[in-house]
């Protein structure tokens, strides 16, 4: 028997980048151009708005918040007093919209991007052809001071990055390759030792999160499920979500509440037309670990 899920909140256009902080789940709502938060009791509020679609979220050690500005290919910095400024411009690295991000303990950030116009490519060529052949993307690293550089190349739609509790390993979901890819993190955020952490096919990874037993929860955007996967690829558990699942995060008082963000679709014509997005919760056995 599967775990019991509950709808924490609805009325969301398209939720992404969930992060647990200060007793609330923070997340981006793409088509509302807003960063929102929700309490464990379902109290939903708008924290602030930007003039673009927000995506990945994270915090630096001084409490400043970093926000991915998707279509402008920037990372914004919101200081503790609420002032928002451009932290990094990634137009020289990202070849299409920026997406998810993880912020390390020093305040540096790894930021993914689509690499190409995925929706247009699927419409013109079909899913199977796009999966078989597509442009790759570069993963960006943004230093704590906002300086940016290429961290890794030839990535197949880098998505859902996480950092292990010891700070030594970055794991990235390569959505269009159906794998979780690991790197060793070196001085100054440099990445080496690229390897497959786990294959996920036929599932594809979108947002992911780590637990204390070393497994990874994977949001599957092409099926109504959130899946727990061990290193090597063994599927440990599947939670049905009722609609495609695009992001997940562990949080709550004990770190054992799994938040799952769903929507009817991700394309702007569909997702921006109605608030079909929901946040579901389930209580799981192993608490959150690592970053975010």
C-alpha cells in the first residue's frame, strides 16, 4: 500500500525550486512571477514578485536570497532588507532559459539551463526525436561574489542539483539523458570526476532532494509520481501524485515531510492559463540531508 498523500495547497500556477526554511516551504510560482511560501498548515502567501519567471532558490550565509531569473538568464540577490539586485548575468553561459539551482555553504551557486527551446523542439520534432538528439547545455557556477564561469559542459538539460552533506559531491539530474550525474567538488567550486550516480530511465529527473540514508527523491515530470532511488538506480519507493510531479523537497519539523509540486503541464500556454498546480505532502521515513 502506498503512502498517504495530502493536498497542502492548490491555487498555484506552476511551482518549482521548493526550499524548506524557517518553518515554511518557499517556492517559485513561474507564471505568477512570484516567490511564495506555505506553512505546514497550508497558509499560502506571496513573499515578493519579480519581473520575470523565477526558478531555483537558495540562501547565502548572510541570509541573502538568490533567485534564478529564468528568461533573463540571471541570478538575482535579495538582501535581508528586501532590496533586489542582479547578482550574476549568465547570458554568456546559458543558451536558453535558466532553471534550477543549488547554493553551497559558502554562498556559491550551481545553475542549470535548458540549452535550447525544448517546447518548440518537441512541437516540431516530437519527444522521441528530441530525446535521441538535442543540443547540450553548460552548467554554470556563480561564486559568492557573483563572478560566473562554466562548471561543466555537454549536459543534457541539467536540472535539480543537490550537494551531499559533506559538501564534497554535486549530483545533478540530466533530464533528457534519464540519469543522475555526480561530480567531485573541488576548491572554488570546480567540478571533476563526472560519473553516473544512477540511471533513472524510463523515468526522467526534474527536481530532486537527498535524504539521510543517501537516497534521492526524484520528481518525474512525465508521470504522476515521485520516486525514491538509490545510488546505482534501484527504485526504493514510488509515491503516486495524481498529476505530473516537477519538484520535491524534504522539510517539516523533523525533516520527514516530503513536499511534492505538481501541475497539469509545464508549457506556458497550458500552465499559465489556469492555477492547476498543487503541493502535496507525505510523511516518509528518512529525513532530509545535504543542500538545499
